């Protein structure tokens, strides 16, 4: 799933700092999915009252949470808009 996201996005090698809404658009998921991922431990930067996300860090975190037959981590749920 994550590999398809990063290939579809085409920004795999570029790092951007985005807010919640922009990160949701980047990954083509709902902002609620970003909230769920933060609750599961996705890294973010707290700037005053606003969370910012590094696209490279978010991709790395998502890759680390892919579920395989050998690796039964807590799955990431994507909420479609």
C-alpha cells in the first residue's frame, strides 16, 4: 500500500514540511487518517498550536508500519473522503 502511495505521488525523494491538510492531500487520504496515524505514533513537529509533518519522515514511518504475513504490526486504517 505505502509503496503504491509513494509511487503514485512521485515525491519519494523530496522532503517537504506540510500541515495536516496538505499531508492528507499528499497521501490522498482524509485528514482524519492523518489524525489516526499521529495517534499511532507518526512523527510530527509541533509549532505553536500547529502540527507540521516531514514527508520523508512520514513515508519512513508508513513503511515501518506496513503489515506483512511475517510482520503483524498494528495496521494503518485509511479513511477515504
